[in-house]
């Protein structure tokens, strides 16, 4: 990093106080933006738009659906440098009977509590103030720096699909999901699957005349646990954690006195780059074939859950550890924290995969630490928010270039 860039980084890291960052994240958390809110992400998008407009940042709201706009902000470069996108989501999961007031955020012992504090309004706040810090420092980037704050990541990635299709287009991107300041250039793919079992209804007093779909489901579950799960646990990937399958929901029958003629098992399948989606489906159908041979009355159907994706398959994300974005983040983390960076694999699924695979924009996951994403007590570490903002700023100066 050239001497002038170092100077600009020092100005940028001093341009935003920790109290400003904490206040912005608290303000974001105060605004409910989960699917049970009638206007969903509208209010938090408008707030972020007004905040960055007041800071003089070039920003606009771009509708994805009614009442659901993405926020697209930028610091336009004046040269021919590389462009970088900071991507985060505006939505959260619902409250789910939290043990803390979900929308009354508080800071206590270095932790900022509230629904979405960690996942991921903390990272989003750090990204927004990265643009502010660089603007205040008059960094004069050569390449463009974008912020895309998107809707719908927690369900079907509506907002990032819109970014993939309509831009802005960047050379590289960072998704600010919580990683505990670890650099994570890879993660598994995600598929939600529904298995429908079909039986024959009958009176409970004459159960032998029926075919119980719940019983079919139980035999399938046993096959999954005894045969498929052990195979998955033995598979290894060069890039990600091993594949998994979780049996999340089972629904069947109408009442105790009737033989259930229909049952559904809902599953979460995390698949690795070395697998294919076709292989994921084939392994389930192989279990169907085995159960059919054991009982000719067995009847089941595998379906993809349409609620988990809009149009783009939730593929794995893989970016080389030698990619310039990863290397720049490593140097930035060491500069900011004074410690060598850890490069690992993210345990969940993120919009990074859509940007890497469909937009051809290599994307890495990097964000703050904390605990309780989707849980009853959620918090983000406030020191990590500052570190994230500084890492984002230094990485932008490095990759986009500055005069």
C-alpha cells in the first residue's frame, strides 16, 4: 500500500467514531424488518436512504417488489481501478419468542443486543459507514465502491437476485454476514426438500384396511439416519465443511381415529462443490427404491421447496484462497487487528454464492462476531463493528486504488 494510501486509510479510520457506528446499528435494529411486518423492509430501507443522503452519499431506492426496495449507494471512482461491492441484507428473521426486547437495542459489556444485531444489521451498519468514512477522508478512489443493501435474503434472496440481473456490476464483492472477523471465501450450497408420502385413509378401528403414510415416513427417516447420514459425514470437500442433511419438519394425518393418507417431511440439505444437485436428488430416490422393494405399497414423491429460492439455485460458493480479494482482506485484517487473519469456510449459506456464480463477481464473506443469529438472545460485538468498518475501508483503498 502506497504511503498516500496509508495516510488516507488513517484518515478514514479516524473519520467515524465508535459511538456513531453503535448508534447507526441501534437505529437499524429498532426498525422491524422481518416477513411478518406488513411492509417488510420498506421502513429500514427508507431510514438507511435518508441517513446516507444526509451524509452526501450518492444513493437511491430501487423497488424489487411493492414496499420492498433495495438500497444502492456508491462512491464513484474517477479512474480505471477495480470496483468493489459491499453487500448486506435489510431483512431479519421474526422474533421467535426472544428472551430480550427484540427492537429495543442496548449496549452492555461490549455487546449490542437486539433482533438482527448480528444477522446482519451490524455488518450492514459497518458497510454503510465505510462509504461515509472514505467520503469524509476524501479518499478519491479510482474504481467504484458500491453498497447494496438488499431485501429478502432470509427467504429467497429476492434482493440479491435483482442485483445480479440489474446491477450494479462489480469486479469483486464482500458479503457482511457474521464470521467473527474470519475471512470465508467458501460455503456449501443449500436445498430445501419436501418428501410427500401417500397412503390410504381408513377408520382407526379398521386400520388394517388403510396404508399409513406416517409409517412410511418413519421408515424413510430410519433409512436416512442409518444409511444416508453416515455416508454424508464421511465426505470431504477441498473448500467447505462436509455435507449435511437435517430433518426439520414432519406433518401428517388429520385426527387420531383416521389412518393418515398423507405425510410430509421437510429437509435441509447442505451440499458441497464436489457434489451435484442431481446427486442430491438421486440419493433420495435411491432410498425410495430400497423402501419400495421392501414394501411394494410404499409411495413417495420428492419436491423442491419453492419458498427457499426465487429463480437461482442456491449453489455453493467457492473463491480461491489466492484471489486478490482474499489476499487484500488478509492484509487488512492484520493491519487493523494486529493479528494474522484466519481463512476458513462459512457454515451457512449466503448471497455470496449468487454473486460469485451468476454475476461472475468473486465474493467473500467477512463480518463481525457475536452470538444468537435466529436465536432467543442475539448480539454483535461492538469492537468487531469498528474492526469490520476499518477492514472494509482498507480493502476498498487497496483494491479500488486511490490517488
